[in-house]
C-alpha cells in the first residue's frame, strides 16, 4: 500500500510531466488539481494554483492582465465566463493569445460535478500547416519525412526537458527537507575530507562543541576544534578514511563535555561522515549508577555493622581505659595504649564512612576566595612538617564567588594531605605543594600539585574508588572519593594525573559563579517564610527590601537600585506573576507541584518550596548574570556524577561506565606508588 501523501505526490509528479496544461475545477468552481504547465502557460502566481482557489479569481486575474484582449467592461467579461463555466458543457475552441501564440482549449464535464480543461499550445502546428500549404507543391516527400522526424524529435526533447525539470524540482525539495531535518537533529552531522577539511556540516557544531563557529565548511578540524582535540581525533579519522568505521568518546577540554563520535567511511576513500553527540548526561548517569552502587554497598555495610561495631568499640575503649588507669607495667601499658589507638581509629573510620554515604546538600555562600585559601593554608601549614612548603596562588580578579566553603575546604585539605603523604611515603625529606586557583572560561579551576613521585597507573585507574589506598594501613581510601562527590554535587569535574618531570596533580573544576550583589525585592505574605528567605538572601550578601502583598510590591517596584524581584506565586491579593510586567528580572516561588496548571506558561523561573539556599543562589546567578556563548548551564542539583575529565599528561577515562577508571595519556617516568 502506498501512503496517501506519497500517492498524492506521485500523482502530482505525473501530471507535471504532461506537456499540456491541465486544470480541474469542482462543482463549486474551486480548483481541485492543476499541473505546472498550467501555471507556466498563463504565468499564474502561486496563490492561484493552490487547491481551493476560485475560478472567478483566476478569470479576473487573466482578464485584467489582457489574456482575452481589450475589454470594455472587465467585470462583465468575468461574469460571462463564470456563468458559461457553470453550465458544465463540453467544448473545444482555439484562440490566439495577445502574444501571438495559439492554444486549443478542450473542456469536459465530470460525473462528480465540475470539469477538466486541457490547454495545448498549437502555435508550431499551425505555423507548420500554413507553411506546408504554401509550399506543398515544392516540398518533396523526403523533406516532409524529415520534418516529421524533426517534429517527433522536438516532441521527445520537450518531454525529456519536462522530465528533467520535474526531477530537478523533486530533488531540490528533497534536499531542502533533508537539510531541514539534519539541522533539527540535536547532534553534529558532517563530512570530513582526507585532508581533514570539512566539506559539509548541518551547522549544529556549536551545540555539541561550545565555542565552535557554525560556519566550518572549508576549514580544518584543527582550526575548528583546536589542536588538542584534533590530536585525539586524528588517529580515528585516519582509520575511517582507510575504511575502518570508528565509534569512540572524547572529553572536550574547554567545556568538559563528554562527546561520542561515530566515523563512517564515505566509500570513495575521500573522507568520512561524522556524527557527534553530547553524551555527558548519559556518561554521568552511568558513572552515578556504578558509583552509587558502591556507595549503597558501603551504606548498607555501615548500617548493618555500625551499631554492633560501635558497641564493641565502646566496650573495648572502656575496658582499655580502665586498664590504662590501673598502673600497669610499662610493657603492658604500651599494649593498652596501642589497643586504645586502634579502637579510636576504628571509631573515626566508622564516622567517615557514615559521612561519605549520608545524603548531603550544597550550601552556597558568597565567599572571598583569596581569604578562604589563605585560611586553608594557615590551617594546613602546621601539619606539613619542616621540610614541606605550601605555596598558594589565587589568580587575579577572583574576588567574591558562590561556593560551598565547608565542602571546598574539606576537599582541598584532603588533596593537600594526600600530597604530603605522597612526598613523605617516597622517603623525601623536603618537597613542595602548590595550590592554585584561576578562572578558566566559565569554570573555577583549583589544582593541587606536588613534587612527589606521582600516581601509579593503578592509582590513576582507581583514584576515586572507595577504600582504595596506596598508603597501606595509614589510609582509609575515602579522601579522593569525598573530593569527587563534592565535584559531582557542585556540577563540576575532577582530573587526576601526573605532570611532566615528576609529581602528581589533582584538578578540581567547579562552575564559576561570581557574586553580583543584588538588591532584591522579596514579596511573601507569610511572615515566617519571608524571614527564612530573607536570611538566605542576606547570607549570600544581597540587600533585601520586603513586601507582604502584591499591591505593596507594585508600589515598591520602581525604587532606585532594585535589581531583582523574588515573589511568592500565590499572594493574598493576587498572583506574583503580575510582577513579570515590570522591568526587573523575576523569580517566583510556590509550593504547588511542577505539573500544576497554575505553574504552566509563566515564562519565568519557578522555585518549588521548600528549597535550599544553594538552589536559590544558583537561580539568582543564572537569572542576573549576563549570558555568554558557551557558558555552562546552571547545574541541576539532582544530576548524577560528572565524568572524570582528562587533559594532556592526565588520567582519561578508559571505560566511561567505571568511575575513576583511567589510563595515563603519557607516562612521565615511572611513578612510585601513591
């Protein structure tokens, strides 16, 4: 069975190949079908060839354009032809058009009502007849035969031209539809030649690789994506040009996105077709599931054993404490002290496991980053020892940023202590640890680099795996997993690797949310909720002006200095959405569920009560910060873990389904165990 739309297109293409002009009008004198020669013969605009066009409008257009010669009363001529058409009588006539051409018109009524008319250009036939009549006695049979052959050839050529024109039309429409579809696909589709130049693109590359210009045809992959990304793609491109299909994933360094690329040889050995899709969310979901399974196992173990183990430790600590106070001989006292230390270590380990498996929320605050790093250095300094130097370098212009200061300090302190242990574990008497903070595009990058032996391949592969440690009995294996969890929760990434010449480096990238001080008009008719939200806003460093009703808010909306309105949706005297008509950005808050009809079509961000300060801070930053191309979206705090990104000399995920699974891009020497 042929679908109805395909059958209609097939019928239309067939009619367009007929050289005669054809029109079919129904019983109401409205156009049902026409072909392209009909439009071309009478030079009709598109609107008069669409189904449903009235016969009267068509005749009026032709009369006014002079198709039927000069008319004393054009409207009378139109009415006469319309009245004649309503009789639906068969007819045949020939007439000379104003341009001198001659057409025949043959009309036949249809059983369903209406009629079909066929128009044939017989100018050449009439001219040939006149010529033949004038010179028939002089023309030989051979000339007549030649004329017939020539006439047949002309008819065949005309038919061929008509077929080519119709094929061209269909091909052009098909190509336009194909391009329209490819440009709607949320992926980059392209063709790359053997010299690494783009020959085709669906102009979606900036949706997959932020920052890339859409106009890439004629440019090389290195020019479009950068030399670092091209270096990773080149071996796969070479393999595809050689005839071997490729499917692989890379991390886009500027944006941190995970991109899956499929390369298909084009068959002619001249290049490859490229399909690139952003699979960051998919990879994050896979890693979150795997990582979550480990966390769940740890949580289950903790839940099942913590109570009994805690009771045992309590008994051991109590008994050993009593023995320590009993005045034992020195050797026995040392044994008791060792037992107490082991028991206390077990209690501390239980507490850390409970902390890493418990659900946590971000608490974003306006933080003076240089001051925070200075306090961290002062806190970590005494634990490093005399031979270790800690250098802190905070890039210029960092100032106030939105961060979870407690989680960030815990993460950085973990990294500093890990670096200390790596240097000491290698038997080094002295060393250097560098803590750097800088803005990289729209990310805050914090890196801890040490002068130790670096990470082993196994440590790179299992860096964030819970309970994995190279410190033997001195480590719990929970430090880097906690740092990873912080990066995941904040919507950032973690990179673990080695630096050229020796030493390890861990890079933590978090979304850079600079604090833009706002003067917020807070509109809430519940005093307790208003006080709670006011505390959130002032804790972020914003100034607050309060209103308890819609009318009061509308009276305050024109105060100088206001930059944002935060309003409840359902106020006692109206809807907070009415404030969207003002000049200030608006954020609404409501306890209604997301699928409630009253929340639809508001056109402004909506926070669902109750909400955390981190959600409010993120939304304010996104609502008030100027948008820039390639900026990362505000993170959804319910998103799963981001993937471990990689750069030169750093660990790159070998299997995206395994969080922390990594292999070094380059091995700078043979690192010692870490």
